[in-house]
C-alpha cells in the first residue's frame, strides 16, 4: 500500500514521520510556514520520495500530518481554508507558546477537539503527540517488539486506514478511543503522555 502523505511542519516530529514514510515507499509532501524553497535541502536529506511544497499542496494529500506548534493551528487552518473530507493526523500539544512553554487555556475542550474545531469538515486522528521526538525518529522495530503508537479518532474507516499506514512504517498502532476521551488520554499530562511501550509480536 503506497499513498501520498502531506506533512505540515518540518520540525523534529514532521521530519521523523516524513523519513519513516519515505523509507516505507510513500510519496511525502513536506511544508512549513516559510515556503518550499527553505525545505529543498531538508527534503533531499530525508528521502528520495520527499518533495518540498506549499502548505496548501501538502494539505491536498491523501493523509495530512499536522506537526506544528499548537498556537500555529489557526494560521494553518486559514491558509488552507476548506478542510472538508480531509484526514488530518493531529500531532500537536497544547503548549501556550511556539517555544513549547505553558499550557494553552482552551476551556473544557481537549486539545484534539480544539484542533478539530479549527478544521471544520476534517476527520481528525490524534497520534504521535504523546511520544518524545527521539522515539518517533528511532527505528520502531526492536528485538523486544515494535514501538507502540497510541491513537484516537471517531471515524472507524479512517482509523483503520491510519493504523494500516503506520504499520508500514514499522510501528504498532493501538487505538485508545474517540477523539474526546482518547484524546484526553493522549494530551499533555494525560495518562498516556510520554508512555513509551513496545508491543511483542
């Protein structure tokens, strides 16, 4: 199974996931807020199937990974406009600043629900935010088992497609519930935040 994956955000998480996807043979469209010309060298380093593009083009991919600071989500949402029907993997954490400090006050919403409200019409899956970047970047297959990726989402079919995709990266996908309840487990200070687990096959 090969697909086109759009990555919005070229920091540690975005680059790591782009590298895993490229290694698995997927076409990757990587983008950032500064424009594709700033990512040409990054794309070439990450993998031969990685292309530096605009945010809008990355958002047209079959699956979109949102790996930007939490406070940048409204800007990304506005840059794309229509999110209807898109599948978005939300890898953000609700830090109050782009320097990953403090906690953003979003009232009773979980971070994933807040992101979903900014992307009306999108199918949002929460994943990868609960893992330290080094664990995402590392080879997920170990002698003792595969690195688990906990994920949450409300659409059964999209969840299944996401799980199948990241299994091609070498991860073990573990579903933890819908976007509200599962997202609460995964968000900052949630029970699964920074819980790194191997699944024995």
